[in-house]
C-alpha cells in the first residue's frame, strides 16, 4: 500500500511579502494626500426622469398653483354699502332709509297779531326710494274774532294730509300731498319736486317741495301750517264767498354744513296765489339745524311769508326724532 500524499502550502519568500506590504502602504499614503482632510466626497446627481416638462415633473391642470401665481378663492362678497343715517344734513338722502321712521313736532309764532301754530308730522321709509307720510295740524292759539273779547284762545286743528314721495335720482324726489279739512270737508292736492343737489363738499341746493297746489272740490285748499287760515276759508265757504283755487310756488335756496352736526341755510321764493301774478308774494327765511345726537334734530327758522307785509314775520322751531 502506497503511502498517502501530504499537502504542503507553497512557500512564500520573505522578500516578496515585504515588497507587497510596502506597495500597499505607499498607495494608501498617496490617496490620503490627494483627498484633503475633512472634505466631503461629491456624488453625481441622479438623472431627472424623462418628462415633457422642463421643471422635471408632469403638468397637472388640477394641481393648485403656488408662489406668485394667482389662486382662485371662489366667489367674493360684494362691497358693503355705508350703513346708517348721516348726521350732516347735506349728506342725507331726501327720503328715509327703508324701515326708518321720523316724527317731527313744529311750532310757528307770528308776533303781530299773535298767532301760535302747532303741527305734527311723521314719515316712514318703505324702501330706500319710497316713503309715505302723514301730517296733522294740532291747532293754533289766536283770536278768531268770534268772542266778545279780544283774547286769544286755542283753536283745535281740523286738517290732515297724506303724503307719498319717491326718490327718482339721488338729488330729486317728487312728492304728492293730499290735504283734507274735516268740517266743512275740503280736499286738495299739492305736487312738488323736492330737490337736494350737492354742488360742493359742504354746500347743497335745496327747495321746490311744493310747486303747485289746487283744490279738488269747490271748497278750498287746506293749509297744514295754519289753522287760522283754514278757519277763515271755512267761514268764507259758509257765506258763499269765492276762495282761492290754489297756488304756484317757486321756492329754493342753499344749505351749508358749517360743522358735522350744524347746518345753516337760506330760502327765497315767489308764490302766485290763485294762480295770478296780481297777488304774488315774495318770501324769505333763514334756518339753522343742530343735530346733538344721530337720531335727533333741533331746527330754528325766522322769515317772512311776504316781504311787503310785516304781519307775516314769524319765528319757528321744530324737534325731529328718528327711530
């Protein structure tokens, strides 16, 4: 039986091993010298995916826009209109805002002969343009000449009126008034083109509230400002005297807003009584209006119904409250 062969590893010469080790050490030193200490190794960026979009992504029409591009936020609410009733008279609309009411108490005094007249009026804004109103002559304190003495007494008013006004433009609102007297029954109508035209920031042209008035029956045209006139006209009808058929009036002026809550103005007018220029009256009056609160007005006036008749000089005051 032959002896089993024994495996022996090849012999490595010591000189060859030393030369290989020296070569490895020199290669490591060269790599360390070429790469600075602590620096990062730059890697090549991955290639962008092939698309038709230059930005590197696919275009999605439904995707939201970012950056400076406009973004559609949906429908926007309309601009809000200024709310509230202005304090300044020149800034106020002619008709009241919708669902707003105003009550006004008037007092007018003629010194010679003594005649104090009182009236009450109210108006209500149905819409921003449409307005209704009612007036009542409370009565007058004067001497009616029917007593045995010359003392003034209070005479209860018997006249009422219904009004309707519509704002056609911001500066004009035609008005129709139907005045009535109770006993004897008399009825009439007055038409006007109430105007307030703002020409400057604090100045407005005003006037023409009642341009023409006429009676609708054979009695007379009631006057809502004077129970004394109405009583005299009723007495004339009782004895079949001829009464006025109506009037034609051109009355206008200016209103100046001196302060936010203070306005002053003047009015000048010509009235043709019974539609005749033979009995024309030239009127003049001055007015001051103070608004201490947003819902409150204090008004004062003085003037003449006819400049050629001093008995028509009068002073008046009014208090208006809005709700």
